[in-house]
C-alpha cells in the first residue's frame, strides 16, 4: 500500500512540530524517517498511525483519506521502542491478543488463531518460546515478539518507532539485518523512525532526512550519502571536515589549496563552505600538487581502519582523516610527523545556504 502525506502541519501550543510536510511513500518500500531528536519524525509516524491528529493536511492510504478512520480501521501495525508487551501474558497470548479482541464476526477460530501465532513465531524464529513470559526474554527477543504481534492482524502498513533504540549495539545490528530479511520476505510497506544514520543507511530502501519540522531530502541511502542536498544533510550523514573558502573565477581556495571547478561554473566570486569526508583525504609523506602540510596530533586504530587527527600550520581547525591499516603501515607515520594531504573530492555549498 502506498502512502501519500499532503501538507501536514502539527503544533503543540506555540511550538510547530511539523511544517507543511508532504511525502510519497511507495508501496512495498522500507522507509526510514531519519533526523535529530525533536525534528518531528515520531510525530509524523504517529499521525500516519492515527495516534496523533494533524492540525492541517491529509494522510491517504492508496488514495483513500484516513482522517476519519480509527487506528483499527487504518489496519496499521505499530511497534514501539520499549516493546509494550503485556507482562501478565505469555508470548503466545501477546501475539494472539489483536486477533482475539476482534469483533466476533471478524474473529478467527481458536484453531486459526493458533496456526497464525505459530506461523509468526516461526517467522521471527522464536517458536520454542511460546509459553514464556516477557520477563524471561532478552531485549532482542522481546522486540521480535512485539513485531510478530504487530504482524498478527495482517496490517496494510507497518510502523516502527525507533524499534532498536533500547538495545545494545551487537543486538541492534543483528536485528537490523533480520528486519531487512523479513521485509524482503513480506514486502509490506514499512516506515521506521531512527536517529541512527548507520541504521537508516543499512536497512532502508528510501531515507527521509528531517530537521526542525521539515524534510531536507528524500532519496536512496546511496544518493543521500553521495549527493547530499544541503549542508545539514552532509553533516548529519557521517563524519565530515568543514572548511571555509572563496570561489574566484572557476576555482576555489581552501586552506591554501586552489581547486579548479570547471569552465561551466557560473559563480565568479563568493564565499563557500567546503565539505570533505575523512576517507576522501589522501595522505602523503612528500608534498604533492594541491596538497597542504599538516601535523599528526592523534592516531586511533579502529579495526581495519586508522583514524588520524591533523593540524594545518597556524590553524586550530583539526582535520580528520581515515586510511586503511595497510596503507598506514606503508606510510610508517607516527604522532608529531608532518605529512601532506589533499582531497579526492570536495563538496561545495554557497556560504549563505549553510546552517
């Protein structure tokens, strides 16, 4: 089921949480609402679910207006961050609950409910835990049960509010991969909220980057990373070095480097902000064309990578760089050495658009 979000505005007193949000969520896609705390992503998710009411705008499921529909009528499955399982019920009873409380005319038989619950337990790979209580489960197991309960009512849309936020790093990574595989099996339209960039980039088909109640960019994870729409997206998605420079007739000067921009550049003279990701910096022992000297102030091995902190002469602007452990060993560098850096790629934004 496709979802159309049209001009949604939501205020809480004097605070505007959502500012005319419009978004198309394609059928069968796994979509991440990504952004910092307070950007409006959970509010938008709850409005889609019917748990909050918008002050203005429309939510359409397959072209059908949902504003007059209850949460039950919308056929939405909702998974909360903190599981929200019934403590006094077994795993089986938790999953069966949504089926058992249906009106009698719509309620499956006991046999059908049993078959459905056991099918879902197999799907989430926890069939041996049917008789246990939530207190007897790990955090990862509870979240999978919460997801099975949401799927039991055969929702048209699955909504997840930071589903892995309460879990430790290792379990979170395992469940991310599991959710991706589950989605590829079921192809249900799904929207999940996260402030974890890695989570969104690894799991989602489509990423919606939000900030201060509006949408900054909607694109695939690869497009978001490679071609961020503006400075906010560039800084929010992954580590980045920021430099101030100035465009002067087809070239920009940054930290002593003159970088040619091409003959089609229309800007003749303007201040710019330049962004370079740590892994896009090349490091040399000897001076190179367009390179600048820097002093190594810190070295941090991080698994197969080595993270360096570098300081240009007469500057307090620390530059971060990443290189493979193999190349680091080839260079034979140590803290205090002077090396030379130049960017493989620079992303420029006009100064006045930077946030």
